[in-house]
């Protein structure tokens, strides 16, 4: 009996240590460099415009995708950021890392497969999660990602750190469109899963839920 208990205790403690290590590893992965590559668009005189011209600060302060004023802008890290007000511009200048979208503004669901492509920031294509801004190529991309947000963010941050950060986004994109990561799933597959969970009312984030997700 003593031997059996000893083996059980060793197994239990090993499992706890393993779980703690995995948790710590996941937490580290959620800290990613935000120095490019960048997902930009062109509008007027702005050839490297972030967030398709939306105000990065307004997501946090107005819980909304708000278009920036082309006359109220600044250059930061080689790209252009527009703002709806001078106050928002000043706030961004004070703490840019707080307001910048993760993954250089690329679609978070694409980065989940090491494919830096798309992005947005308009209505229903963004989410603040645990204090960080993530953007998506469309509402369906965001919905698919949120079927398992925690797991997908672990993967996205890991792949960004290991394969995308500092790379040539076009080359990385086409590499991973040809040589896909093992967990890759097509849009059709993801939509089928989404539809099934929607019908069963088991989606973690049901349609119509508030855009802002609590930070804790």
C-alpha cells in the first residue's frame, strides 16, 4: 500500500509540475515583439497606413472601431497611425505599446497558422482580449478564432515569435500556404464546426456578444 501511494504521489506531483510548466510557457508566448512586419494599406498620401485608418486608441476608450482623421496622424515604427482626436494622438504617443494591435495588425486567425495575411480593424473584425488588441480579416475569421481563443492565442503568439516576427511577410505567407502547419484547417472546416456549435448554443462567444472582452 505504501509503495502504491508513493507511486501515486510521484505521478501526481509530476503532473502538477508539468501543468505549471505548460502554463508558464503559454504565458511567455503571449508576449510577442511588435516591430514588424506590418499589415498596412494605402489611402491618399499615406502609403503605409495601419488599421485601415482606424484609431488605435478608440478601441479601448470608445469600445468601437472609429475612423481616424487624415489630418491627425503620426509616424511610429515606420508606419502611419491616424486618430479621431488630438487627445487620442497624445495618448498613443504616451503609451504606443498599449494601443498597437498585436501581430503587426495582421489577421490573428492567419497568424494562428503562421500566415501573415489580411487584417482589418473595422466593425466586427477586432477584439480586445486580456488588455491587448487583436484584429481579424473579417467577422468570420474572428468568430472561428474564438471557438478556442486561449489555445489559438498560444499558437498564434508562438508562431509569430518563431516564424513571422521580423520576417518578410510575403515570403512567410507563401511558404506557409504551401507547407502548412500541422494544425491547419480550411475556412470550410472551421465554418462547419462553427455552425454546429452555433446550433447547439455552445459557442464560447455567441453572436451579438459585446465586442469588449474582460481583461482578467
